[in-house]
């Protein structure tokens, strides 16, 4: 598992194979103010896209709802 910490939250990537460009995109996601104190999980089939990472992210909001 890879843990990425941004200024607003952190993400867990359930893979042991780092993809640097994609990890940078996920860190940028973790820096977004609207995601402050949420929990982000990225599935092992993650890969980079043109502007954002492509995977099946799960984001748990502060009120425990999942997106």
C-alpha cells in the first residue's frame, strides 16, 4: 500500500507498484480544500489520465457518506 499525504487529507493507494505521474495527480487531489479531512482510497488498478488519475477512487466524506 502507498500512502500519499497532501495539505488537506491523505489517500491510500492499494498497490505496491508506484506510478510517479499518477501519484503526483493523487497528491494534487489531496491538496484540494473541498476534500479536507476526507478519506480517499484508490484501487490497485489505478493509472494516470490526461489531467487526473483514473481508477475507482472511494472518498469518505466527513458525515460518513461515500462518493
